[in-house]
C-alpha cells in the first residue's frame, strides 16, 4: 500500500508520512520561501517542493491542515496559506490523488489531548511517542499522521502494525 502524506502548511512546511511496512514515520520541515517572500515566489517554491516530493514518493492520499488565521495575520499570510491549500488540491487533482482537509483543533485534541494544545504540547506528544521533531510544524504533521491512521483503522503498538478498530 502506498503511504499517505500529511502537510502542515506554513512558510516552514511540516510533512510526515509512513509506509505500512515501516514502523517509524518519515517527517521533516522544509522552508518554502524566505520570510517576506512575495506571494508568487512562495507559490512557485511550494509547487516545486510538492511536485518534486511526489515525483519520488508516490502517495495514496494527501491530508493537509485547514488554514486558520489568527487576529495578527496580515493579508499576505492569508493569501499564502489559502494559496498553499489551493495548490495542494490542484497538484493532487492533476495526479489523481485524493485529498482530505484536517481541522487543527481536531488534530490537537486527538494527539495532545486538548484542542487548544500549544506548540510545545504537540512537540511533547511527539516525544512521548519517541519522535524528535525539529519544530512545531513537523510535530503538527506527525499529529495529523496519527489521526489519519486512527481514522483509517490503523493502530500501532510496540512497533507492530494492527488493522481493524483503532483504540
């Protein structure tokens, strides 16, 4: 079975995936563009990264976090986050890959125990699973991965893969 890709969209984009046959997930963070980059440059770099990633790592499905804007975000941030969501959907459509949006609070509640989990809480939840994310974006992507596996009925315990009802 092909893995699925989880994306936490931001200028520092967190990603995670896990193949059925592997116990540990692959994950990381990629800087899409420099801070303050124009919208076109941001879109171009995001397109390059995702297209290149999918060219070498075929996936069965892409999950991404629904963009959430706080009160301090400006118009450029909003355009970048919603543009990234549109770009993910477009690239997936071109490649025939199904896409599912994930709500940030749902991921946090499932992974860290509260929908209001802070960045440090998400990182701690990773550490509790033996993972060492480089930042909160990677931690969020790993949280999405765990929720996606749960929704698909995939349960992992002590390095062994179980299918069926998730606990």
